[in-house]
């Protein structure tokens, strides 16, 4: 199998997968290094394939639902409650975005759609520092919501939790 055939096989694998597929798994399946897979993914993206990197691996981007943003401010201890609120109302947490004073906008891909995804993410961030730590807890999430009502419910619940960042620079608490 040459490189082009491998990239076509990777694209098919991502299309057929029910969830994210890690670079390590793809590397094993194609008997190449993880670095080769990362390069293949970059070339597939450059060719126009919408591939999203998540904490659990690569997957094809979703094209249904409304994309909305929500600004939050909270401590690390409130992360799980914030994310569970979003997924429990049917939304997928696409990413987290912070505005860094030197580097500008930094984005971390999340792709969290279930309580299981949130649990895995929260477990991983126990070992490191989340992006929101760079901005004193202020951050933005892009959500894929089934409808406008789901987005409104998320905002109301985040406000009740005291983590919704409002226009005056404070939480709703």
C-alpha cells in the first residue's frame, strides 16, 4: 500500500468509525509510525476533509445542529459541572477558546458529547492545567446544539451554577 492508498484507507476508516480513532490505532493498522499518521491527517485536511482532533482521537466533523458560543468563568473544580450541563441538554462541546495576551486566540478541540466523554476529559485534566488557567478561568466554548431551546437551557443552567460569564465581566452568581 502506498501513501495515497493509506490516506484513502484512513479517510474510509474515519467515515465508518462510530467514534474517534487515535493516531496510535491508525498507525498500528497501517504498520507505520504515529508521526506518519499525523502527517497523513494534515494532508487529508489540506485536501478538504473535515477532520477534528479530539482528546480521544480523530473523527470527521459534524455538519448538523446549531453552532452557538457561551462564555464562562469558573474554577477548575467547577469544570465537570459546567461540561455536564452542556452535554445533558443535548449539546456537543466542540472546543474551548481563550484569549492569550501574547499568542492571541488559543483553541483546544474537545468534542464532548456525553457524560462518558466529560468523565474522560475531567480525568485527563487532573494531570495537567486547562487552557482556562491562562486567563484566570475566563473562556469560551463553541457548542453544537440540536436547537435554540437547548442552547437557552444550557445558558440558564450555567447561570444558576454561577459560571456563565456576563457582559459586565462577572458570573451570574
